[in-house]
């Protein structure tokens, strides 16, 4: 993909960064805003966004989701999750995506943690919003490349760990997309991703406009954790 740090920077929502920092709809004082701008600028210089996504045929029923390779028709991913099956209901196709800001974000955060914990805390918030902004850009690209041309709509992206979708699903995602080979994204034994500012997700393609991501609460709408302090719907 051609989406880089400049595009991510333009897509970043500062209010979302402040929300991740705990301001909950409020704007911090001028000193905090200036420090946040400084950290965000340094982060955008450090990141190297990379992503990969692939379209699959989709069958979702009775709490089981099966994704088949579009060409070979072989079964690529199976997931037992009623939440994901509900998200992909009526979707004959689905896109699986993986995105990362790259190792530079982790290195910058590591340096901050050694010398300036205030910057480290802000960098975590900036990194969280940068990867979300990047995923939103990817989703818009998928919409432009496929959905709009075929009269389809995109469901909110749904990641392993949301609701009842087990983190074990990451293994199938990494295998199906060849994440390590293609974008340098690795999976630890505890099923965490490295670099840490990374996301994998399922995105349903449907002919039904109802529930499409542009009219929904985004990823939070698909999550059952109603008490999350970072909820945004």
C-alpha cells in the first residue's frame, strides 16, 4: 500500500488522542497540547506503516465463521464466535486485514520510557490513535477498491479479542495473510503482536446498507465491554 506516515498524520484526530490520555471529551491545557504535538510529530517521523489485506468468500452461521480462498476455494480461516458471526451475517465476502506502524514506534516509546515518562504516556495515546487512523484509511481504500464498485457496504472491523472471538484466531490470520513475510508483523507465544502498534481485523462486505461502518459506532459497536473507559459510541 502507498499510505504512509504523512497520510496517517493527516487522518489523526487529536480529540481521540486526548481521549486516550484520559481527558474524556475535554481539551488539555496549552502546555499539554504543545507536548502532545511534539510527541506526535516525533512519532510520525519514526513510523513506517505497512499493511496487507485479502478478500475471502464468507459463510457465517450458527456461531461459526468460515472464510474460503477466492481462487482455490480452500478453507483458510475457521472461527467459533457468535459475535463475529453476527457481525458478518449476510456477508458473502469478507476482507481480512493486518496493519502495523512498524518497529520505529516501539523504539521511540522505549526511549521515552527511559528518560521521560510523561512523553511515554502521551506516545502510547498517539500510537493508539495513529494505528486507528491508519486502519480507517485502509478501510476507505477497501471501500474504494471493491465495495463502491460492486455496490457493497463495509461492516465495522472486528478483531480477535473482541467479544467472544478468541485470540487464538490470530494464528489463522497470520497464516492466511503471511503477515511476517509480507509486512514483518510477528505473533508471540502469548498471541500478542510485535511491533505492538498493530491491528488485525475482519471486515464484512454486504449488500445490506444497514449496520455498515459509516453509519455505526465503529469497532466499539461490536464490542460487549460497555464499561470500557475508551468506548466511543
